[in-house]
């Protein structure tokens, strides 16, 4: 891919989310948007370098533009993992400095790295030197008792000096002492103004904002305020059609009709057949499709069909087609009324 493909796509991105943004999820999201930048789940550098878990790098070329998120804190190990990601064909290599989970902390990576900006800079420099793909950083505005007004500018200055030109900032602190990972997604207050001030302080740094963004309208508004990109997490997963179907037109200026949830389902059927033929199970894909019709007539029936039937032995694309037919029937009935 062109070296700047990920940067061009980064006006809107879907956040890396553990156990959610696997390759099946990303393939679905690509059926909804041709342009949005997609991120993998976090892959740890030790798993690639020491564990030789190269299957974690698997993805379809149809997912492009897609970025690999790495977790780690050893510069040499991260450099090797970044090289592996580049060789696998990813358009961007992203360093996780934002995840607050206990297991991430114990591995000395994720949000805990906000306390070690010099180490993060060393890691970034090593990753940049090791391979040709752009290296970016996803971070928080601070952790625990840190003062974000002080630590975030220093953190950004350090990684810029190391060669990083693009960041994604989750506009909340992470409380590593006292809050669970789930609570860290909601309880610490959002500070969009601070992220805006970072854009003014570092005008040449490409900044995407993350955290609490629930609609495409909100994403457009944040871009209009001068930020370079918007990263959407849970809303893009639970209501993917609401976030992604009009994104190509509204965010990227693409022409042509918007995509639809129904069209995405039909586009997924050959992919489902191929996955089943290779020994996969239907629910591995359909678990990511449950929210496609969220807020629409038939959404409950759609979820029920997939959640109850996809785990049964022999379940295949015909189950998805039956569920879609029920949604379509209910949608047509609602439009008549």
C-alpha cells in the first residue's frame, strides 16, 4: 500500500478492541466503509517474537487500509515485531500506550507507559528504524495522579522527537489503581478541550481523538473543530451501520450511494461460506454482526436468530439469510405503516 494510505484513511478509524476487532469484525466493517482505517486487536510483541505466533498477523487484503497494534515495552523486541507486521503487509504499526488492563500492566505495557515517556520514545525510534511502515502511538491523557496538562505535552514532545507523526489520544485518564478496565472506559471524565489544546501546541502532529464518540454527527463535528481524525470504539462495534454506512460520503467526500446493513450481510455470505469450508464456525463471524440493525425494525429478531442459532452444529449461511429475511419483512411492514 502507499505509505500515506493509513494517514489519509485516519480521518475516521475504528479503535483496536481486545476480543472484538478480530479479522472477521474488520472484514464486516470493510463491507460498510471502503475508506475508514481499521485496527487489529492488540498483538503483543513477545507473542510474535518469542512465541512465533505468526497466525496473529493473519488478515485479508480486502481489509485494507488496516493497522496493526502492538503491545510491549522492549525496544528491540518491538522493532522485530514491527518488522514482522510490515512484512505481513500492514499499512501502519501502532504502539499501545493506553490499555488499562491488569495483564497489560503486568507486562509493562499499555497505559502504564504514560509514566515512562523516555522509554516510549526509545521504543518508537527502534520501531521506525526497523521497517518502512509508519509508526503511531495510541495513548491516554495521563494515568492515576498525573496532571495531564503537564504530562501529555511532555509525552507527545518525546515521541515526536523520536519520529512519530501521528497519535490517537483517548481523552480520559486511566486509573490503574482503583478502577477496572471496564470502569476506565466510562468513569474518568472526558477532556476534549485538552486534546484540542495539544493540536494547537503541536500543529504538525496528526491527532485523532478517541473516547465517548457515539455518532457520525459527533465525529464530523470534531473534525470541523480542527482535529485531524476521530477514532470510534464501542459505537462502531455495537451500531456499525450507524457509524460506517455514510462515512465514505460524509468523512471522505466519496460519491455514490451509502452502503446498507442489508447489503453488508449479503456481501458477507461468500466470506462465511469460505470460513466454514476451512473448518471455522458460524458464530465466530456472526457474533460481530449482532448490532448491524440496531435501532431498526427487526433488530431483536435478527439478534435472536444469530445468537441462538449460530453456535449449533451445522449452522451455515442459510441461518443468516433466514434472519435477514425476517428483518427485511419487518422493515417493509414498518414502512407501510
